C-alpha cells in the first residue's frame, strides 16, 4: 500500500511540469495566432476612375500590430503597386509596434 502511494506521488510530481509546459505553450500560441484579421478601410470607393482621385487608406490590427501594408491596383493586366509600407517588429509580442496606419495617396488613371 505504501509503495503505491509513493509511485502515485512520483507520477504526479513528474506529470506536473509537463502539464505546465503544455499550458504555457497553448497560451503562447493563442497570443501569437490570435485569429483576428486586420481591419482595412479605403475611402472613397468609386465604381470607376475617370479623373485623378485622392484616397484615404486606414489599416489597423489592435492586437499584434501591423507588419506590412500593401495597396495595389489590377485591371485586365498586371498588378500595379500603389503603396507599400513595412513596419518593424518592436518589443515582446510587438507590444510597442504600429497598431494603426493612415495614408493618403492619389491615383491618376
């Protein structure tokens, strides 16, 4: 009876670090891959372009921050990049990184 108690207590002591490591790993993965998509907003949204128009782009990711913002145009041909901006990954889990980016650009057909 005494040996089974010793074996079960050793088993619990050996299992406890493994359980803690699994919990820590789950927390880390849920923090990094939060599953929330970044938000993008472009104004105005015309049906067609006949003259030069100034657009306002607003992009935000409030949890993990932004890494890259790209705006491009495509119509019956290759993709033409209009705006490309990269941001540094700053701090642990990008806590000091860029969360919201606003830019104004003009598109002339």
